C-alpha cells in the first residue's frame, strides 16, 4: 500500500492547487455529478476527475466478483436483516476470516520492492490473508452479493494520521443518507464524522466503474 500511494502523491499537490481556484465535482470519467458520495464529504473536499486512469483504476476494474461456489462461504450471513445489522455482521465476519498482512516484498536489482496487489474476495478468502485493500474489497463484494446497493459502497484509499501514521484503505457505506466506515482494525462500525478528516484522510475513492480523487479546499 505505502509504495503504491507514494507514486501518486503528486496528484494530491495538483488537487490542492486546483482547490485554490474553485470547486470542481466530477468523476474520473468526466461525469459532472457526485451521485452517491456522502454530502459530508462533499462539503469538506473537492472531487477532481483524473486526466487519465492510474494503475489503481486498472486494478479496480480488473477485480472479478465472487462465483456461486464462493458465495457459499458466507451463506451463514442472512441478507434478510436491516441494513446496519447486515453491515455490522459482514464487517465482523470478514475481519475474523482474514488475517491482515501487508503484501510481500520482492528483490528487483539491488532494491526491495513491495508488490501491491488488489485481490478479489474469492482469492482473499481462499488464502485467508490480505492487506487492508483486500479486506475492504472483500466486504464490498460480499455486501453487493447480499443485495446491498452498490451505489452506496465506496472503497476509500488514504492515510491514517493518528497512531502509526500509515497508508490505509477502508470501506464507506451509506445507510439512509448517513455514512459509516468499515475498518479491518475494528469490528465496530464508525460514524464517518468520527473518522474522515479526524483519523483518516481519503485520497482516492472507488465504486462501481467510477473513481474519484480528493483534495482539501483551501479557500
């Protein structure tokens, strides 16, 4: 995770500069809307469409949803419950099934390079090992398979600013117009106003076939 985000920190500078001159709200494909993005986030940040797809966009779009056989792995989770109960159960279940471990390092020349890979829920549950992106993706794909509206699911990639001060990924879900955070570090589902721009600064967001980059407003 850390290696990948370092390669894109220059985008943050671009977004901050844009933030000085106005508010732009478009997705990476140029769509001039913020459909589904939480209003709290919309007030606090500027969303800017990327001029071209990054490696992260390609990784997101290459992800394959679960097969029917894989869905049997979480058949104990009933979709017939209220949205908050479903989200809470999926968060706890995935956290209990997957051991959080960073992607391995490989030797390239005389350097150690961290090979960052985004895995599907199927691959992650088979290995029972994954990093924060893999765990967030697993929760996204499981909730989608259980009938949770995909337009209310967003994987956020960003930076923790408390404690270890690390690059991190979480899942944001929207329920009845409010946003909540599913984090592999906790079985608790957080209200986003206690998380976003408090302990976690988002840089990218991914949902369906769209992606966003975040920048702080400087006016």
